[in-house]
């Protein structure tokens, strides 16, 4: 058996000396960017109004804000601008010929690229019903003319503050997902495991009637469940043969480390039980909490079945890919031995027997997992994260 390197040995003893609960909380806290720094960034605002004097008026009101102001005379021109510019806020007139401001707003919110850009609608139309219609079209705010400069400036600042907070959250999530995929790529054998796992878990989630928010959590869990493996050195993660007791401590720690990495992101709170508990067993012999039966979070049980099935039906250095029928047999045997939720295994085995079952899990999130776009956008980030993780593990 290959001896552990000194650095690994000290990491083992360090991890063992930390109580289990504490080990999950030793990462430094995540501090969001202070709001005064968010406000100091130079923002781009797109003004959409067919009347020149109206756009000039808005430009005058926003002059002191050192914003970068772009103009469009109609929604068609505006969409062209949105295609090539990163816009932080749109201020659009409701009354426009051909395409109204409300219809324009609906188009902005339907477009995946622009859906998070806040829209402020302005109009001459009075009445609650107009305001309600404007907000129902997806507008984030609604102002009635005559415009009061102070109100406009205050509203714009508040909307930009929210946009920056969203952007910062989105960037943090993007980094986490890139990190998760970098970890996956450390093991060439598990190529595209995360994508398949996400699709498989969502397919099972649909089959048992889970609500959409749980399907979203499963989809994210497919990518993030093993993010804690960043804390597991290669010589343990890829070791041929049995792990020693010390090595198992580190390997099992990936569940708690993953939870600690994702915990600061409130948007990932639904995914945390998946990350922490995807190695529990129905009879209580799993880890890290030795939970049994229905005490194991349902989403963790769902993802676990998909994880095992995908591992069984994929090629590994130590085994050929099993045929689906053989993988089903193994899952049913594990349920009979008391390791897996028997009812869930029945449903899972039933759905994987159906042709095209994976398509349902893939289609639901097709918009969020545009492979080409994700690959292109995250390539550089993955490379630098890969370098970082190698440094950290050295
Ligand atoms: Fe895992």
C-alpha cells in the first residue's frame, strides 16, 4: 500500500482533531460586497422612448448620476442594443406605436439573456389598473408622469442596487458551479456525470410528483453534491484498492465540506441536505449523520439512487459499464438488503425501464444548461480554478 504523504497525513490528523460539526463550519464567512461599493460602479441605463424630448428630459434628470446612458426610439432598436451591450437598467415608455412598453417588457423578461435586467415603465396613463397591468407584464417598477426628478433618481438608485446584489449572487453561484465541474474533471472517468445525474434525479423527481422548487434543488444538487471533494487529495480520491481508516475519515468529510462551501449562499439552502446526506443508508449505516429511513431527506435519497445508477451504468477503470437491467437488479438487491428506500427504488427502476425517461429530466432545464454556452463561458474560470485547487492540495 502506498504511504500517505506528510502533507496528507497532517491533513488527516487535523481533520480528525476537529469535531464533526465544527469541521463543517471552519470555512471563513462569505461577506457580500458593501452597498456603497455596489453603488459606486458605473451603470449603463437604456432609455426607450419614441419622443426625443422625453429622452432628453430623462437624461437631464440622471445627468448627475454619472451613468452611461444609451438610447433607443422603439423596442426593436432597444433589443438590438440589448444584444450587444450589458445593460443594468431599462427605462421604457408604455405608450409606443407598434410594440407597447408592456409588450417590450414581456419580451425582455422572456429572453434568457435579458430577463434579469430590471425595467422601469413610465407613462402618462393614470389609474391603478394601468399600474397593475405594467407590473404584470414583468416590469419591476412603474412611474406615472409628470416625473419628479428626485423620485426618479431615488427609484433608479434602488433598482441598480438590487441589480448589483443579484449580479453578485449570480457570479458567486457561477463560481460554485464552475468549481463543481472542475472537481468532476479531476476524475476523467466521471465525464459528464453531473449533467447525467441532474437529469436522472429530476426525472425521478417528476415521477414522484415533486414540486418545481424541489426539481430545481435536484438539478443543482446534481452538479454540487460532491463539491466537497475539493478537500479530498488525489491520492485518496483516486486510490486503487481499499482506503485506510484515516483516509475514509477524509473521504467521508466531503459531505460536510461541501455543505460548508455552499451554506453561505441562501439560494442554495434547499440543496444543502442533498450535499450533506447523499451517502446515508436506509438502515442507518451511512454517513455523515447515520440517519435512517424517512429521516434521510427525500431529495438526498432521490439523488443517491440516480448517483448509484449512473455509476453502475458508466465505465470505470476497475469495471465495464453495466447494462441498465443489471444496474436495476443491483439497486433492487440493495433495497432488499435494507440500504435503500424500497418504494423509491421501485419507482426509479420503473422509470428507467421506460424509453426516453432521461429526456424529461433534461428538457425541463434545457434553457439553464446550454452546454456550448456553459462550456465557453466557464472554460477560463475552470482552468484557473483547476490551478487553484492543485495549489491548495499541494
Ligand atoms: Fe459524494
